């Protein structure tokens, strides 16, 4: 016969255990926060002493450079349209680098995600290998890859595109694999039962489920890659970043060009963000309607 008096005591014990666990987590979190703050405070004097200008003595001049750029740009406001038009080819090059890198990275990331997902991988025993490859691609910063490729291939947009594509493949491979984990394997099993090969199972059973999320993540990554391609231009990879480095290195006399490049980059990122946000919203609502139907 079941002992009904054991129920409340068990519930009380579970509640007490949960409360104790939550308390321990708060204590551990507080200790880690204190250690982090202590390490930062202890390391700041060393970092400040190695800073050539000394942060404490120079922090009040933080707005001096932006003020010089804006002042010169305002003085030469009449030539701003000419500067904007002059750097349009560099903007197009930056967009081309980002688009090509996103496309290549999406294709490779899709392959890595399928190869590293249980129930979908062509070689199930190699799932850990493909996951580590994705981790390595994602862990190495684009600028490090670009510097190595520039040393091998020389300056230009090709090293930047390859570097961004490698990092994109790792990042999207991780995101796509998480999407794959939530996909139903019943269509895959049904296709396999009628003799479909691996590519047919993926194309007909998996891609229709995960396709909208794939495109949404790829569009989001395209925004990120525009910024990355501009940054890589500082190391000689072409595009707006290369022109911006030249304008800033030249100093006074070309600050109006630097301001024009900043405006082009800012406007482009805002436009791309709005367009991709609209497309992602349409894809998300479309996939929800399809799932509810």
C-alpha cells in the first residue's frame, strides 16, 4: 500500500535542494565577478604604464580627432558629393567581397552542418571531425586569416574574400547545425525507405524544413561581412577600408575624404540592415504560416 505521507516531504526536499543549488550558483557567480573586477583593477596600472600616451592623461582628448575630421569636412562641404561619387567603386568592391564571401561561406557552412548532425550525416563516424573543423574556422579571426593570405597571395580583395568566407563557414555551420537538430527526421526516414540516396534525402526531406532559417542566418551574416570587409581593408585587402586607411594616414587635408567614406559605409550598412531585416521577417512569418498550415 502506497504511503501518502511521503509526498509532501519529497516536494519539500526538492524545493530545499533547488533553493540550495540556486544559492550556490549566486555565491559562485559573485565570487567570479569579484575575481574579474580584481583582475581588471590589478591589470589596469600595468596596461596604463605601457600605453605610450597614458590613458589617464589623454582620455580628455578622445574627441579631438573626430572634431578635426568633422571640422575639415564641414569646411569642404561643397566637395562632399564629389568625394562620395569618387569612392563608390570602393563601396561596390566592399559589397562584392561581402557577397562572395557570404555565398561561399553559406555553401560550405551548409555542408559542414549536414555532416555534423546526427541522423543526417553521410559519414556518421566523422561527425566529431566536421564539428572540430567548424570550430576551427569559427575560432580564427578574419584579420588573422587575411594577414596570412595577403602574405601568400598579395594584397587585394581575394584574400579578404577567402578570409571572411572561412570564418563565415564556421559561424554558419554552427548555426545551421542547431537548426538541423530541430528538424524532423520522419521525411528523411520515409525517403530512405523508398530508396532515395543521401542527396535526395537532404534536398527533399531536410532543406524544405530548414531553408527559411538558413536564408535568414545568411542575410544576417551578410550584414556582418560588410563590416568585416571594411575592417580588412586596413590591412591592404581593398575596398572602402583601404581607402579609409589612406585618408586617415594622410592626415589633415584629406579628412573630408575620410568623412565621405564614413558616410558611405554608414548609409550602406543601414540600408542593408533594413532590407535584410525585412526579408528575414518575411521568411520567418512565411515559415510560421507554412508550419501552421
